[in-house]
């Protein structure tokens, strides 16, 4: 029961073909890994334009695997920026909270937009 050299070559080439179920399985695994990485770094992706981006990235990178750290990073990424109101500048006047124009001190309404200062 000897096999010819041609039949051995055919069997080897069949083993090397990439259209079998293993290549399909590899593609599914790569898709799963890619989607998992996107899901893991979702807080970082959402926070890419925030002032504290680096802090969110580091929490996500080092503590994201704990699930609690991932949720902390996600909540911080989705929270609004902290607003620091400027109500009065000493001896220069007040800034309007609506349009940001500088009004003289003692004025109750903005000269630009007409809103209360």
C-alpha cells in the first residue's frame, strides 16, 4: 500500500489550504479579540477630548480589569466638565454668565446681551 509522490503532494497541499474551518475559526477569534479590546477601552475612547483624558486612560488601563475600575473610568468619562463660574473680577467689573462679556462693576444687566449679570 504505497502511495505515489503525487498523492502525497496533494495531501500536503490540502493541509496547507486556508479555506478550511480553522481559518474561519481564526477569523472569528480575531473579531472577538478586536471587539473585546474596543469594549475594554470604551471609557478611554469616550474621554478622548476631555481635560483629564490621561487620568481616565490610566485608570482604564491598570484598573479596568477589576470591573469596578472600568465602571469608575466610564462614569468619569461620561461626566460633564467641571464648571467654575466667574462672578466678579476685582476692580474690573463682572463677566456675563451668558455671553462672557465684561461689564463694569455695579451693573445688574449685561450691556451686550441684556441678561442679568
